[in-house]
C-alpha cells in the first residue's frame, strides 16, 4: 500500500512544539480543552465526546503518525473535521504537541534516554519516533520506563535528530527559528539560535565529517561564522536569509557524505589514526620535554609526579568516556568551553616555562640555577606543579579525542578504528623514545634553546585554539576573515580574534626574550656539557 500510494511516515524537519501549541490553541482547544482533557467550552453536547488526550491508557496505543492522519483526514461520525488545509509540517507540529499530554515524567525520561544506548537504538530516526507506540516499547522494557521515554521524546523530538546518524534536521530547524527571530527584530534570540544550530545540530557530526571531507567542514564552519557576524552587525534580513540558504545547501552535501553507506574501513582507520596522532603529539612533546629536563637536573624522585600526572589524565579520560556514554550527555558548548579554557590555561603555563627555559639556555645561568635554587624549585610544591601540568596537557587531548571517537564509532567500523588507534599509539611511542634518546646527547645550551622554542610554539598554537573554541561556544564574537586559511593543527582560524591573540602572544614572547637578553652580561661561555 505504501509503495503504491506513498504517504509521509515522518516529518521532513523536526517538529516545532511551540508552533504546535499555537495551532492547538487556535483549532483544537475549544473542544479538547487547553489541557487536552476533552472538556473544552464547545465539548458539551458532542456525541461522541472529544478525545481526552490525557488518558494514558488510550495514549499508549496511539502513535504520532495516527494523530497526523486524523488531523489531516478528520474522523467520520464525529465532530473532528479535517485540517488538510494546514501544511504537512504544521500537522506534524500539531500531532507532536497533542501527543505530549498523556505523559509527564520528562526528567526521568531524559536520564533514561541519555544513559541507555539500547533505548536510543529503538529510535534511529524520526520515522521510528512517529510510528512507535508506548505499548510497543513497553514490550521490550518496563511500562513505566517506556512512558517516561515517550514523555521526554514527545516534548523533545530534537533529541531524535541529534542521535540519528547524519541527520542535520535539528540544525536546519534552528536556522529557520533564527531567521524568524531576526525578522521579528529579536537579534539576541536570533544569535542564540544560530549558535544552537552549530553546537546542538551540527557539532556532533563535525568529527566524522572532518575525516571524510575536511574542505566541506571548513566551508560550513566559515559559513556559520559569517552568519553570526551578519546578525551581530545588523545586516539586512536578505543577507541573513542568503547565508542560511548557503548553509542548507552545505548541510545537504554533508548528509550525503555522512550516510552510513559511505562509511568504510579505510576511512575509519585513517580518521582514527590522524585524530589520535594529532591530539597526542602536543601532549607527547610537552611530557618528553619535562622528563628530559628532570633527567638533566638529576632529580629522578620527581619523575613520578610527571608520570602520575599523565597516567591520572588517562584514567580521568576513561571516566569521562563512561560518563558521557552511560550517565550524562556532553553538549557542544561544554566541549568547546573545556577545550577553550584548557588551551588558554596550558598556553599561559607554557609561556612561563618557555621564557624560563630560554633564560637558562646560557651555561652560566644554568650552573647558577643548579647551585642556588634547584632544591627549592623542585620542592614538593613544584613537583605537584609538574603533576598538574602533565595532567592538564594530556587530559585536554584525551577529552577531545574521546568525543571525536564517539562520533566515529559504529559496529561496522569498530575494528578499523581500533587498528588506526593502535597504529597512532605505536608511532607516538616511537617518537617519544627517539626524542628522549636524542635529548641525552644535546648540549645544555641547545637543549634549553630547543625546549624553549617548543614551548613558545605550543603557546602560540594553544592560544589560537583556545580563542577559536570559545568563539564556537558563543563566549566571544566572531569577525570572519575572508579567504584566510584555516590550519587547525597550528591554531590558525579565519577569524580576527584568534589571529590578534596569537600576535599579542608573539609580542609578549618577543618582549620577554628581549628582557632576558638584556639581563645577561658578558659573552656566552663555551658549552661542553651535555644532557
């Protein structure tokens, strides 16, 4: 029947319950009542009486698709008329709203949804959401659990779009709401909705899209930044509308790439390998520099603090993965804020360490430091400082890697992802071994010069990444730079704010180097000491 006479089994876009509430008040409340109990002012004398949507027993037998059909066709032998004149999306909005009256345990349903992957698997898309009834779900889980899940999903259908692979319906819906708010002169709401379109609608697919089409990912992120900038600068409505149309075209391209059929073992392997190598390299460089320094200082008793820091970070990463998978949901904003503040804090510490190492690149300064301040500098307090630095730089990378892998993982590509991760770990271990071995042969002056340069470069990189992440979280404004390159590995983004922050950091570094050089007297003695 469906093949012969196609009927839409699900809405094209995520239903808008606010629009559904407005339509219900205009067309339905007079008979069914504002609360849906079937006791509206026009219900008297109707035979049969209007449906009581708050009757949970009947609601358990009813799907939203059934409600959608009745709204469009009416019901013979009753006062229920057809509302076929309403657009299809309005009828779905109305069905979603009327289907939300019977169940009210929304908070519990949300916890179940976020913590139980088997429940989420029952609703792979909006078609399953619209055709499923509570009684069907209750045959697989406890009835009270099924009722709670339906209470949440019928009030928050956007959760389906967010969980379904490759669907950017939520992002489109938020963009439409943003445009409507901008047309109404509500600039602040329009800006918040545009940000939500990115963080809630698009950001969960960012990692997967980056492994399949990095150029398209960069284009979408640039277009999102330009949309926010247009809203900030009160551009004409036509400009905002044009930018949103561009984004929708890009979303369609992204969905074609994100469909599960396009997943392959090779792309999963490459994605896992590059993500882990990219995220792990920064942490490896800093940890190796710390270990090499402690070897030079002949302080093996402090080494355990460094190792304890990065090992604790890995354990904390495992706990984060468990919590994000089974207990809580980590929003896009939380992810970007964690990355942003973590990057800036690490950059501040590395700036201090880099300037300090540059100051010790002269042999006389190093010998004086060893003789006068080593015992004090590597006291218990400083050892815990090293622990904290090791933890911070590793956990920041582990946190981002976990969220990337959560987006990449599927049953079909799991083996490839594990293989790609293993290859990246082997390469990182080889790099760490080579750097530690080579550092033993470096002269003191060269060791501190190279180490300080490494810290300074990472400071500039992390500053750009931190500012970029805070912009994506909506904490900082975005001023796009047209045709400017995006090199995320170096913290370079096509926006004015991160570039200015990096220039400022370079200026501070230059001033620090100048002050350190001015403080040294005499010629640098020949250095025959080795690390």
